[in-house]
C-alpha cells in the first residue's frame, strides 16, 4: 500500500485524478466558491453553526445498531449499521447540503441549484433551502421523476422548483448537465450545490469534509460499544461516493480496518464481464476520463462517450465516481466490489424482515455485500453505512412482484 495523503493538492488533484476542467466563465465562479470555502472551513463561527444545526436540526449523532438477527442468520461476522437513515430527510445527503447551504449564505447567495437522481439530494437541498430561507431549483431526469414520485412531491411541498430533463437517458448524468447550464446564467446570486464527492475542485473535498462527520461519529461509537476495538471491515455503497467517503474518512488511518466500496452491478450476474448499459460500476469497468468538470474513472461506450448506466437504485446510476475513490482504488486502500439488482432487492427484504429497518435500495447494496462476506469471517465485525431509508422505494419494490 502506498502512503496516503488525505487532502488533494492545491489544484484539487487526488494523485492523477480530480482537478477542474471548466469553461473560463464557470471556472471564475467556482474559484470564488473555492476561495470562500478555504477561508471559512476552519472558521470557529462556521464550525459552531454547523455543529448546532447537526445536533438540533438534523438529529445527529445518528446511532450505530447491532444487527443481531441478520448476523445470527449468517453465523459469521457481527454486522453493525451506521444509521444515516435516521438523519433528517432519511439519508446522509443532508450532511453536505446543510454545509453547502451555510456556505452559500456566507457568500451572500439567495438561491441553490442542483441536480438529483433518486431525489434524495433534491429533497435534502430543498430542506436546506427552506431552513435558510433560500430559493431552490432542482434538475431531475424524466425517468427518475416518474420512478421517485414521493420525493418529487416532497421537493414541491418544501418549496423547490423542479426542472424536468428530457435529454439522453433522462437520468442523473443529463440532470447534472442541465443544472450546470442553469448555474452559469445565475452564478452571481446562486450557488451550485453538487450532490456527491464529484464535480470540479473544491466539490469532492468539500462534500467529503461535510460527510466526514459520519466516519468521526462511527469510529467513536463503535469503540464505545466494543471495548475500544475498531471494526475489522467497513462497507458502504458507491454511487458518486459521498456516503462511502464520509464513513471511510473515519478509518483511513487505521491500517487494520479493511474498507469496501460496493458498486451497483445492475443486471450483470458477476463483475467479470462488462456489458455497457447494464450496470454503473465505474471503478470496476471505468477508464481515466473527464466528465462534469473533473477527471476520474469513467464508464464509456464504444465511441469513448460517457456510457449509459443502469442500476435499480437511482442514486447509484452515475457513469463516474469521486476522484478520491479512484485514488484509493489505485493505491489499494479500499477494495471495490459489486452487488447486483437481485442481491440488493433480497437484502432490502432481509433487513426489513429481520431487523425492522427498511433500507434504501442504494444502501441495500452495502447490506448485500456485508451478508455475503459475513459467513467467512467468524469472530470479526463488519460496520455497514446504512446511507438511507427505503420509504422512497416502496412503490417501486412492490411493483417488481
Ligand atoms: C444518493 C444516495 C446514495 C449514493 O450517493 P453517494 O454519493 O455514493 O453516497 C446512496 N444512498 C442513498 C440513500 C442515497 O440517497
């Protein structure tokens, strides 16, 4: 394992990945965001405000739950869950949305613009906008609008304006393009608030910093319930990679803690063979490339264009991945593995029936990987980041029957 530096360089490079690839006009705006973030991130007042919000609005810290019945079923490792499903709005995304909105407020902005896939980022950002009294405009692919109607309703109730995107595959990738275009026109008064550890510098590091609360809490809580021991394995699902970066950051320095990022294999049976359009496993099958203003591992089609992607979990279907993940993969610090649709749906039911916790289909990928590993790891512990709750997926899962 090569030595790890856990911050990017001044250009926002994580090794050979990351950086910023934008038009000059957009770069000027993003530079302002970066300047402000670098200035404010260690500011005592900013930190205190965020801490207050986390405790009294979001309901943090979220607990760790021992999944007693699930662990007993597999008869090997003890499985624990970090309960981001209990964070306000039902997923980890509010962790970075409140940070981004607070930054926007400090920059004197009046409006937040973003894309959303499953609708979780849109709901979280609309929530943050309501809290801070800001306008909110959410770009969402037509396919996702249909699939995630409860979240669309929530965003509307929260006062956000929804822009439905009809281009291309009509999912997350096209929504990002559309949100970027809208932001360029209104950058004076709006802030673009990306929904994961992706996009141009400083977003990958900024979103990771805001999400690292998950790992900091988890590390302390796990030691508290395990006589000072750390988990042997930490597992999280990876779409853009924000919930995974959040929990991994608590353990990157602990060499004995094995880290696993679980990518969506979609309709593939195994991770051996790439069939374009059937999955969204960017680390497993991606090559170095640029999309949405940053360089990372990118899934491409036969022509070298961003590939169509698919997962049963809308929040995971993105054809690239955060640059820090690409680096962590390259140096071998994190193992990237996969779970397919069928495994995720099975885990969705299993966790619901055995533990009374309905997971998001995204999080169910991590649960599936953990249960697969558990039988071969007697006496060991696995900590799963349960990134969100599955209420939003109920109608869709029932329609599969
Ligand atoms: C959006 C989402 C994800 C995927 O995003 P990451 O940036 O990879 O964390 C995972 N789980 C839930 C519940 C989500 O809403």
